[in-house]
């Protein structure tokens, strides 16, 4: 509930679907599971991204653009990941309908 505003702000909010298993967790495993690292690891990653950006404009974009944005396009934003998942689900549904038609 605490981060619903974040999802609504970036347009990534989706209501829970009945019968769908929810998966919660981090996107990458933490090597150091100390309490300070658990709280601060994303800030450290953000700072590292800002430092590696080639221009001041890109540095600011890391701070204000959607999560997942990168100056070199090496990562995907939430919307891009959602579109990719939607496409995968569409392909799976099409395959399932072909299989049911052939039976």
C-alpha cells in the first residue's frame, strides 16, 4: 500500500488478478544482507548510475526519469518491461488456442 502512489505516478499500477500468484522481492539478490545495505542498496546503485553517466543532462535523467531508464539503453523501464510481458502473454495465448484447435 505504501508504494501505490509510486506505481500510479509512473503508470505501472495494476490491480491484483484473482488466481494469479504474486511474486514479491528484489530484482537482484543482495550479497551483503546487513540492515543498512538492505535499506541503502538501491541508493548506492542510483549513485553509481549517476556517476557513470557521460553528461550532466544524463545524470539528471537518472534522478528524474522512470526507474530502469539508462543513458545507453542497456536496461528497460517499467513500461517497456510491461509491454514485453504483454507480448509474451499474447504469444502464449495464441499458441494455446492453436493447440486447442488442433485437438
